[in-house]
């Protein structure tokens, strides 16, 4: 099982990294659409017994992505790195992001209000929702996550990469701390492996990552295409606000994972699919990213 997992990870990175670093965002956008299409198929597979409904969900999700992409801001703007007098060109102006604020705040509210409600109702509560509503929710959550990811990419490669690393390091830190210190279960009925100690370890890892990335932004401003998410949040909200934002983003990445675990448990499946050998499904790999991209954009657009 370990060998397929390693080989799949290598193959994914071999595709993801070149697409992310390519100056034109279109290859990464296409890769993201393929990813969200696969995740939508998995969502439909778990929440509908009808093949047609699953493919309709894929089509609706991709259509929402394409329609929403027309409203992403790709106009030139200027951002200044923290502790640097050198303005760095960015692909998105602050005024453009402010114009998107109502959309991102609504998408963020869906996660902030809806996710706790779902988790409180548990697996049985998820199955009590009409199948059509569950499918619609999948289309909305997946498409808004793709739009958030692409807007972060339009701001800059460094911005998007820092947001993705936040989630990956939070997960790694939580795993390491949970294995070492974990005693108190975070959500035993949904994801028995998660603990409060692990969540704290994930937050600590993210805070250390932010400090390191802020230093990188300052030290290598001339070589980086745009500020990281951490620099933008600190510029907008100040140091204390940055800490609060990182707490929120880290917590919601855990919530995204729990919501997907809740859905799998309710539908009686161990993995969302076997599309990724050794890893399960696409949705299993991106669940924590779904709320993070949306919340990050809401914080930047406010």
C-alpha cells in the first residue's frame, strides 16, 4: 500500500508543480477543473444512486466554475511587501477584490454557519437532507473553492502556494502532534483519529510557517511574483489580525476534513473513490482546501 501511495504522490506533484509555476494560469486552471470534476463525480457517487445525477453534478459544477471565472479580477495592481520599499507587481488590485467582497462573504458564511450545523446533526442528519440538496451543496462548495483557488493564483503564485502550504502543514502538524500527544478526541463519532492536541499542533505549525514565509517575502521581495497570503493578511489586518486569521483558516481546514469524513461515514464508504491509488479519492485529498480558499478570499476582500 505504501508504494502505490508514494508513486501516486510523485505523479501528482510532477503534474501539479509545473502547472502551478507556469506563468500563464490557464494550465493550472485546466488542472483545477479536472480535479473539481473528479471530486464532483465522487460527491455524486456518494450521494445519489443514479448515474445520470452524478454526471449532471459534474456538468453543473464545471459550468459554475467557468461562469464564475468571468468575474475573477485579472487587472494589474501593485502590492508592497512588509518591511520592503520595493513595490511588487500583482495580478489583482485591492479595489477589485473589494468589489468581490459580497460573493466571498456569502461563500464564507455558508461554511462558517453551515458546517457546524452539519457536524452537530451527525451522519444521520446528513442522510435526512434531500439528495438533490446534497448534490447542489456539492456543486456550490466545489465551484466556489475552485474560484477561490484561481483568484489566489491570479494574485500570484506565491500567494496561492502559501495558502496551499498552510493546509498541508496544518495537516502534517496535526498528524505528528496527534500521534505523539493525542488523548482528547476532537470528533470521535466522525473522525476518531483527530484530537484536540493534534489540532493545536497543526495551529503551531501554521504559525511557524507564517513567520518563516513573512521573512522570505521580506528577504526575497525582488524574486517573488507577489506577496504571500501571510503578508497580505498582515498588511490588511495587522499582526494580531494575522494571528486570528491563521487560527480561523487552520480551524476551517479541519472542519472541511470533518465535513467530508461525515459524508463518507453517512454514505458508508471508507474513501470517496479509488481514483488515486494509495490515497483514495480526489475529494479525500482536497477536502481541507475547500473552505480555506474561500475563507482566505473573504479575509482579503473585506
